[in-house]
C-alpha cells in the first residue's frame, strides 16, 4: 500500500482546481468570441450640413442613411455607385455625420442575403420592389420588414409628389422595426465624425 502525504494531496487538489478554472476560462472565452463574431450591426446615420444642422428626410425624421455590417466593412446603397461594400463610413461621401448602431445576434443566411444585393443600382424613384434599391429598402429586404405608404413630406421631396402613398420605408421606420425585433443600441459605436 502506497502512502501519500496530506501536502501532496492538497497540491494535487489545488492543481486540479487551477486546471478546472483554466478550462472554464477557455470555454467562456470561446463562447464569448463566438457570440461577438456572430453579431450583426445596422448603422443609422445622421448627416449634418456645414453649419452642423441635421439634414432631415422628413419633418420628424432622425436618420438620413443606413448601412449593415458585412465581413470587415459595411454595405449600403450609395446614390451614384449603388449597393456597395465599403471599409469606412467616410467612403459614403458625407462630411459631417454621427453613427448609431443597433446590434443583434446574426441571423442565419445573413451573408447570403447581403451578398445577393451587392452591385444592384440605386433606386432614385424610391419605389418598393424591382431590382434597384435605396438604403432603407436594402436593410428592410434583408430583415423582411414590410413597407408602409410613404409620405415624402420633407422639402426636398417635391419632385416625388406622385409617389406619395406608394409603398416604401424610411430609415426611422427600419430603426423602429429592428428595435421591435430585439436589436439593441450598441453604446460603443455611437460616434461623431
């Protein structure tokens, strides 16, 4: 019969405890990194003129433009270049803007949903459906958000009078719909540039 001292048992017990804690730490780190990587972010952009007065699409609107995180950058619908992937928000062409992001766990097949729209033309008529897209229509289609009758009540929409009442969606409506789907404000990503 082999005799083991109490101090040896305590050392082995301490070693096992340390090993168990180390294992738990590794598992928690893996789970955390997986969750962080499996997030989708939607950027809601407020644009300002050179006097830092916010530009508004409609009288009571807050947001001017939208983009969605994709791989190591963002996808948005640019009014000249169409739906494109960019690395930095500055590439959108706005001089003064703030960004507020909503974040959620990434949806299945999201990459496929985003990829199928890259390269599509910008919709200058803001009409729902068809092959051309505007920024909020792009995000709404990706997340299956239903359109609503458009009001086009801002000053810049005078040319769109004939489109009033047709289906469409604004950046503010996308914000509300995603909030209802469980997206949360990412406090680390609200910035002024």
